[in-house]
């Protein structure tokens, strides 16, 4: 039996989901970034079930989702001024802040760190679920992306269902459907637990606008530095579809397609191409092509769905046009592409 998917805008299902969380079970929920695999952040056993369901190492902390700054105060020991400025600018929205954690609160979710990741999601279904859960006495929902460890994050309810299709005893009890995620890549993560403001994971927000909001320079974490906390989204190889990914320039892709187009197709090998400016001549029948949109926001929105689609069609290799590195708008997309290509 596939995991049931319920309409997330139906109050009956929202109530059922809140009760499921209260009972210590897992619920998959939509956010504006990606779908999350949620548990009551204050129940250690429920949070441990998340690690088991994802196959995620237990020392990789989870993000706790809250409905407001007031709810955040249950988890945070202190929220420094620059973090409060970030909150005022971006919450609810695709920003996670790492702050010092209140002692003894959300131990399993924090995976042994003395800090906690907090995010107030903007998606109306996530907000409604958080409110329904608070009504039952809950404070926050711990939720990593609802995929198997190391794989592409889900941006639709169907992606979540597929990710747990063969994990019968180790899967969310229900999935709330909130449509395709608008942002499409995971939240920007900023470490605010020291006087410095450090970018741990880029998302859709640009360094410039973050610095302006916080009134402080942004430092970029070196993810290969042994002293920074290792966590899934910051491992060199992550977000991987089953197919191999090769990042190439648009020029390289168009040239290679020109050559391949003249070769007889084989039935055993499938190539997918995700690039801009593919002319009719470059749309070769035995190669699956997806036109890449112009804007970073549009590519972020559809990127994971494109990777899921290529996988569903049994593609072995994907050529992806590398976006312009010098343009800060693309920082989050390039990060995900490089990690997906590294595996
Ligand atoms: O957009 C998102 O952030 C999605 C949705 C569901 O909200 N969630 C998500 O969670 O991407 P996940 O588990 O896939 O990524 C969690 C990231 C990890 O990479 C980890 O680095 C960071 O959050 N993180 C959480 N708590 C942390 C902490 N205390 N210290 C350092 N990093 C932390
Ligand atoms: Mg993830």
C-alpha cells in the first residue's frame, strides 16, 4: 500500500496530521522550499524515527519548524540582534537560522549540537499544521527534506510517496499535499550562534540581500573544514538522482548534440539534457531534452522535479548547462548542481 496522500488545505486532514505528530508518528508536509519529513521536535523518539526513515546519520541535526518568533523562543536560548533582523526580513520564508539551544530541549532533533536550526515556513499548509499542532500543546515540527539520505529532495507529494515506497515500517504515516513547492531548493542556512554571520548552505536568497538585512558582513563556511558541523546538505556529494550528472557549458552541450544527432541510437543507454537555447535541430528523438528557463528562480523551482522526471524515465546520464557562476542569483542552484554532480 502506498503512503496515503491527503489534501493539505482540508481542516480534517490537518487535525489528523497534528494528532499523528502528537502520537509520536511522522507526517510529510509541504513547505515553500521542499517537502519535509516531520515529527514533534520535543519527542526524542519521534525524531529518532526520522533518522531511521531517511537512513540519515544520527549526528546530522534537523531543522525545527515554528509558526512564529514566539514559538522559536521555546527552542532558542538567545537570538542575537542580527538574527532578529534576518527574522524580521525573511520570516515566514526560506531562511533557517542556527542559534544557541535551550538546555535539554529538542535533544534528538539537535543531534548533540548545543545549537538548534529554526525556520518559520511560509507555505499555508505548513503554517496551518503548525497552528493545529500548537493547539494540541506542541511547539515545533522537526523536519528534514523528505527523501532518502543523499538523494534528490522532493518538491511534490508524489516524490515523497516514491521515496518511501519500499520502506513499509519506516515511513511517514501520512503525506499532506500542498502542490509543487514554489521555491524548489532548500532554505538558506545562516549560523547565528557566534558573533559572526556565516552562510552554511546557500538557497534562493543572495549574499548581498542577507548582508543588507542583517547589517553585517556574511562569511561563507568552508564545508570541507573539519571543524564545521557536518550535515547532509553540506556534504560534497548530495541531492543525487540515480543518473550521473555532468555539468557542461551551453556551447559544449550544443556541439555534442550536433555530433550525437548523426549517430544511430542505442536502446541500452539513455541521455537526458537540461540546457538553454536548444534549437529544433538539437531536439534529437532518442535524447530527452528539457529546456532550461532563463531565471535562477525558475530553475530552482523546477530543478529537483526535472531530476526526478529524468530518473522516472530511466535516464543514465544527464548533461546540465552550468549557470553563470559570477551572478549571485544562481548561488543556491549552482551549489545543488555541483553536489548532485559530485556523486
Ligand atoms: O528548506 C529546508 O530547509 C527543508 C524544509 C523541509 O524546511 N529542510 C531541509 O532539512 O533541508 P535537511 O535536514 O535536509 O537539512 C538540514 C540542514 C543540514 O544540512 C544541517 O547542516 C543544518 O540543517 N542544520 C540543522 N541544525 C543545525 C545545527 N544545529 N548546526 C548546524 N547545522 C544545522
Ligand atoms: Mg535534505
